[in-house]
C-alpha cells in the first residue's frame, strides 16, 4: 500500500525538527514511509502518504511529531467502506474534520 494517496492536502501531520533528537522512531513505525532522515534529524518526505494512524506521534520521545489520528485519508477510506460510498473525509458536514 506504500504510495497510496487518495485525498491530497488534508493530512494533519506536523514535525517540529527543532525537537527531533534523531532517534528514528518515526521512520521505524511509519507504515507508509512518510519520514526521511538527513543531517541527524527526521523530515517529512511526502505528507500525503500519511494515513494518520498516530504511530509516529505515540512513539516520538521528544514530542516532535503531531498528528490528529483518524482524520484525512484513513477516515475517508473507513467512512467510504462503512457507507458503501466513495471514500471521503466528509468535511462538508463535519466541522471537526480536517
């Protein structure tokens, strides 16, 4: 599933590279390879690949990664499957969404 992008520009993922200590936990736990590593710090290679599972945030010992789990692409796919419709994050009816 690596490389799958359905809803571009909706991901809530943020990385404060000033807080990054170079532990590479975000690289190790990210199922879609969103993060890269250079100059002893992580960086976001492609934000749109993020499925907002929250693994990176939960495993970052420095609190450098923030993401609102369950919105954006992942929620869009789940909502579509549950409703039997095209994937959508349903932002037009849910003000708490992305």
